[in-house]
C-alpha cells in the first residue's frame, strides 16, 4: 500500500512503489510519481494536466540513464495495460542493445498470456504439429482449451508474455497442485476443474508448448517452462476387478430398465467389449463398418488410419441400433446430425447405477481389455492391434479386413468381458472366465 505521496520535480528514486491501479492513480497528487511493481521501470507521474506514463531505463543507454514519456492516461483510450506493454517492449529492446528512443512500440505487439493462449488455439489446427507428426486432434484441442480456461488464464492470463519467468511457472504449478483453481462440477454440461499434482504437471506441459509457439513467433527469446521440474505422473493404470465388471453389468441393466438413452448404453457396452478410445466410438460411422468381414476401418485415430477386428458380441451390440435418418453416426446425438455429445455424463449415470467407484472411466475400460487380453496370453502385437496402438495398427498386411487370428482374439477378450459382466449369450450360454482360460 502506498502511504506517502511526495511533491517533487526531481529525485525520482525517492518515489513510492506499488502495482499501478486505477484506484491508486486517482489518489495521486500533482508532482507525485508512482513506480509499478509489475513492470520494472514503468511509472505514473501526476501533474495539473493529468496522469502521464513514463519509463525509466535502469540500464544506461549510451552511457546515460534515460527517462522517457510513454503517453497520457485516457488519451485515445490509453490505459495502464497499454503502458505496461510499451514499457515491456522497451525493456526488451534495451536488453537487445537497441535504443527504444529510435523506434515506436505498438502496445498490440506485446501480448498477455491470455492473448497468447487464444492465438495458440487459433493456430493449432493448421500450424502446430503434435509429436505424432500431425496437427492436434479436435479432442486434444478441447482438453487444451479446458486447461487454459480453468488454470492458465485465471493465474497467469494478465501477465505480459515477455516478463513471465521460470519462477512464475513454478509458482503456477504449485498453486494448481494445491487446488487454487479447483472448481466443483456445475449443473448441466461441463466437467469440473480439477487440481492436484497430475493436473499441474500436464498443464505445465501445455504451457511449454504455448511458450514454444511464442518463441517461434519471436514474442520472447526463451521458453520459461524449460528447466521447470514437474511432479512425477502418479497416474495408475487401473483395471476393473471381477466384482466391478459384475457391477458394470448391473449398471447397464438398470440403465435399460430406467430407459436411459439407448445409444449411450450401447456405446458404454461397446467400449467395455472392445477397449476402444472413447472418441473412436463416438465418431464411429456406419460406413466404417464391414459387417460381413467383422472389420472396422477408422481413418482418423490417434495413431492414424487403423483397421480393427470386431468381436461378434460387439457387432451384436450395434447392428440392431435404429439408424437416424440423415445421421451417419452409429451413436448419434439426440438432435441434429452430429455424434452423441454427452457420453461422459451417460457413463457416469451407468457407473452410479452400478455403484462403481468414481475413478472408473472409459479409459479404465480400455486398460481392462488390455489386461484381460494379456491374461489370456495374447501377444503384445495382437493386443496393440485390438486397441489401435501404433505398434499394432494393422497396415498393408490387412488391407481390406482383419485376419482370422485377430478376429479370434477380439472374440476371446469380448467373451471374457461378457462373462465377467454376467451377461447371457444369444445361445443361452453364460460365458465362464475360468472355463475359457482352461
């Protein structure tokens, strides 16, 4: 808090310091100067004509200390943020041995972190390349947007890009880990903003990509995320226990009784039988399926084009679903021509009806299928082919359809899942896991 205001014409070193705000500027008396604590060198000088923003170069220019005028507050809607941007730009010029008096600095040239994030998201679909060598997928961008809005903008959004330090990033990571940005689930759509070390580490990873983009655009010279030690990822590869599989089967049965969205029920059952990624199932189209060969061709997955074998039970789950006129998706939205959009919520409904723990997600279903396949003695390459991992993405060797080995593997794992859920096959036989293993 600034308490004493000095009326002096010289002696700039004696002036008080604080974060410059509109409220403090309104209290300044003629002759007083307030130095900003956010951007070093920025000051606000009060005179009979109003507030003038000034900049004092701490490093000598041409062997002399220099004091420069930035602009008058309120003239042309010139505000505090504009002054901070200009002062930051001048500081960067001085650092690069340039004289800011010889060039004009446009406030728009200095972005805030919030503006940088918006530019990053806008450029991502066409300019940014993922580690897999392709532009980021829409689902990944959706996650990026959520992390930006929930964590990055609230804590770092107002900072100017060039002045963000490694210490700022480390403080940000600690605050997210401690739950500073955590929010409960709101009514209706939308996921809650989660805190914790895992969320903090993954969001800092996103920040690294965002600031790499800033470096490429020459918005700053270095990446402040580089060198920040993140928390170890404690994510456990959870799998369903036999009891939890039985509870999932019960949850699906109750959902049918309670007339929950049938497409949502079918989608969750399909995920349990196949271990597919949620986005792959959501975006599955009827034209992707070759029912005669029990083969699905996915053109745009996380690992590129992929041909998947389809278990008989998985095919039975979807083949009788009513097709919506004009809608190409196997699991369509309630209205319109798009795919089902609320599958996470429907999954939670089924999970709750089965009284399953909250840590059960569609990813747990995927890992459970992989674990059951391993239990059945299937090879790593076969398991990868079932799940669409890069190692097992079926390439030219399976140009048109999956072979008998892959189809048998898909049936084996799906029947194991079916037995664990306690479901009855069409022939009236309950699949027994122990018998199948024997």
